[in-house]
C-alpha cells in the first residue's frame, strides 16, 4: 500500500466506529496487484445513477450483446458483469466494417453491505442493474429522549 493511502486510513480510524471492514476492504483493493488494471478498463462504458434517496442503477452500454451473452453475478459485495465467452471474430456475410465491439469483458463493482441488488434488465443495448440501500430501523434517524 502507498504511504499516502496508509496515512489517510491511519488518520480516519481513530475517529470512526464500526468502519474497520470498510478500511480493510479498501486496503485490500489498493494492495491488489490488479487494482490499476481494474480501474483503468473502460469497456464497456457505464453510468452509476442515483435514482432516489436509497436507489441506484448501474447502466452498461452493451450494444450487440443479448441477455444470453452476459452473466451478472453478485458475491461477497462484488457485482460482476461479464460476457460468457470470448466473442468470435468470424466475418458476417456482407460485413464491410466492424465498428460495434463485441469483445470479451469483465467489469466489477464493489457494493456496500447495506445495498441489495434488486434485478437486471437488458433493453435497447443498455443493461440496467437496479439496487436499493436497505436501512435497518436501528440506523434510521430518530430523536433520543433525554431523561
């Protein structure tokens, strides 16, 4: 881990309670030798959209892919979207130019513990994965009576 990242975590840990697993997760991401390649990939292009106070959508542009071509998996706080197998470069009859990429990909997103993946839909070349942050009663804002 870089000294700068270590410095940030060391300054935050003493003033937070219950966030150790978050810091540990980010430390693992920074220490992971694939971190730079994970961040640098830009295919497929995607959006992360906050659709409500507690709802989010991840949208991936997947022109040319069908729902049978992709896998969406959620495991251990990681949401992974990937193509099922490497796309073949076979020539389609009459293809003069291939400008729409249908290459193999894998895109991963880290999801917080309190976020639930609700579903995924592929429509018009856009894969939309819907999520909702579930707030337990104990974490909702309330007034504490002073006795």
